[in-house]
C-alpha cells in the first residue's frame, strides 16, 4: 500500500531544495554570513518534520513540529533581511510567500496536536 501523501513533508522538502539553490547563488554573489544562517534554518524545517513523523509519542511529535515552526520563523527573518537590505541580487519574494504558508500549516499542526494532548 502506498504511503499517504503528507503535504507539510513535501512542502518543507521542496523549500529546503529552494534554500540550497539560493544559498549557492548567494555564495556566488560573495554573501557568506546570512546565507549560512538561512541554509541551516531553512533545511532544518524539513528535518524536524521528518523527526516528528517518526515521533514515539504525541508529545514528542508536537515538540518536533514546534521546533520546525521556530526554524521556519527564523528562515523568514533571514529572507526578509536579505530582501530588505538588498544584500543579494537573488529574488526572495517567492520563498517568503512559501515560508509564510509553511508557518501557517505548522502553527495549525502544533495547535491541533497540543489540543489533542490536553484532551487525552
């Protein structure tokens, strides 16, 4: 039986791939500091979602999703900084839209999971 499609898992993996591409472009533009911060936080979102999927309890699942949400917010910060300071030539508008959607989804997952834990 095929695995059930997991939207947040797919979105965070695709986002990580886009962040890696942006990191490589920024490196070519000689921007090394913010790009490394963004690479770390932007790829960490999906890694934490993967860990949450393999969680051993509801509490562990919620904790990992909460970390993913925080990493997404950090990524949004670095993307905004790149965009508003014009440090890089690369366009970050699409990535900002994508990370905002990821944050909304993760926030809903965390709220729902916390509610389920509290009602158990």
